[in-house]
C-alpha cells in the first residue's frame, strides 16, 4: 500500500467506538496510537454519537472514556501545525467541540490516563469526572506556543479558582489525579481496574431515575455558570415545581411511603 493509500485508509478509520449497556451509551475514543488526540474527524464522530444519544429515549446517561494510555492528549497537533489565523478564524476552529457541553443528558468522563489540553477541556465539559489513580491532567498548550481554546481558561477557573487555574495554564504543569481531585477538578478517583466498574455503577444508577427529573437537575446545576444567583434560585424553584407535573414525581413519593422501589416511566 502506498503512503497515500495508507493515509486514505486512516481517513476512513473509526475514531470512536460506541457501546450500549442497558440505558447507558459508552463512547470510547479509539486513537490510542496518537493518545486519542482530538482531530476533526474524531470530534465529528463524537458529535454524531452525542446527537444519537440525545435523540434516543432509551439512553439515559452517556459515558466517555479513552482506549489505551490516554483519555485524550489534546487537540491534534499535527492537524493544527500548518493552519493560519485566517483559516481558523474563518472556520471558527474548535467551535464544534462545544456540542458536548450542550448535552441535556448527563455525561460521565472516565479518565484512564492523560487528559491534557483539549482532553482536559473535554473532561470539564462532562458532568462528572471519575479518574484512575494514574490519570494526569493539565493545560500544556503554552508549551507549544498556544493557549487553551475549548473552554479551559473558563471552566478550569470556575472549578478550581483563579490562582490554581492561572498556574496550570501559565506553566503547562501536569498534575496527578490526586491533586486534581483535591482542587475540585476531579469528582472521585479509583484504582485503574475499578474505574469502568465504578463509572458504570454510577451511570446505571442515574439512568434508572426519572429522565425528565435528571434533565431538570442538570439544567438547574448548570445555571450556576450562566445566570445570577437570584435568577438561578427562581429557575430552580420553577423546575422543582415542574416535577409536580410528572407521573414519576407522584410515583417516587408514593413508592417511598409504600416502602417499595419506585417504577419510573420517564414521564
Ligand atoms: N496531537 C497529535 N499527536 C499527539 C498528541 C497530540 N496532542 N499527543 C500525542 N501525540 C502522538 C505523538 O506525536 C506520538 O505519535 P508517534 O508515535 O507517531 O510519534 C504518540 O501520540 C505518542 O506520544 P508520545 O510519544 O509523545 O508519548 P509520551 O508517552 O512520550 O508522552 C505526552 C505523552 C506527555 C502526553 C505527550 O504526548 C504530549 O505532551 N502530548 C501533547 C500534549 C499537548 O500539548 N496537548 C495540548 C494540545 S493543544 C490543544 O489541546 C488546544 C486546545 O485547547 C483545544
């Protein structure tokens, strides 16, 4: 096979794998040889899997993880190397990455290794971040002459505060999972062998609750970053009141008082 043909066949390659386990969609980034670097094609495939999950009422929760040594080592540097400012501005480069942050269904990131640059930013777009004890996080863009461009300066600062975010973005220092957890970036840490088991246990647990209630809780929590406190509190109260329009709310409270498990119908 010629180099050109080899390149062609790589273009046709699947960059992600999608698996289903009951009401959970598991998206695995499958470019381990490039540490799951986030190339344009991978992001397109990821976005179409997210669209599929959002449109399928059988899916309650999405899990994203990486194959091999990394969750993702950032945007694809070889793809970016020769781009000009005019090109990236004209195409609004990186903008499609934001799709993940607009998911209405909960997304759990299972970080098995490096989550660097765009990989860390992608993790921060998720709702819950579980990490293996050998995972590493960081925003190393400065070391390659650029800066975070998929929300890193904003979401990291919101999660860990200004001085820690500033230090990470200005030095490019990689931090271990333990430090990332202590600073509030990571939700929980597990031994590598337990990461997916624990991730799936949480995913299944959430997916069994009433889907409309899950959606309302996600919306209310996300309001913190988007609206002032008074508006957020008012919106939360309205969302709470809206749960009284659901059969699931009545069922949940009735089941509690009848000392039996609730049977939610997602309506
Ligand atoms: N883009 C493209 N290829 C990458 C990559 C990336 N972000 N990260 C790793 N790779 C490739 C390497 O080029 C290498 O490929 P070859 O085998 O063909 O040479 C392969 O993955 C394995 O990588 P290394 O040999 O470097 O592995 P290592 O174990 O020695 O080091 C690492 C691991 C420290 C994570 C190192 O790969 C690294 O520093 N990667 C780049 C991290 C980075 O700078 N990320 C930020 C990207 S910019 C960005 O993300 C912008 C944004 O905000 C959206």
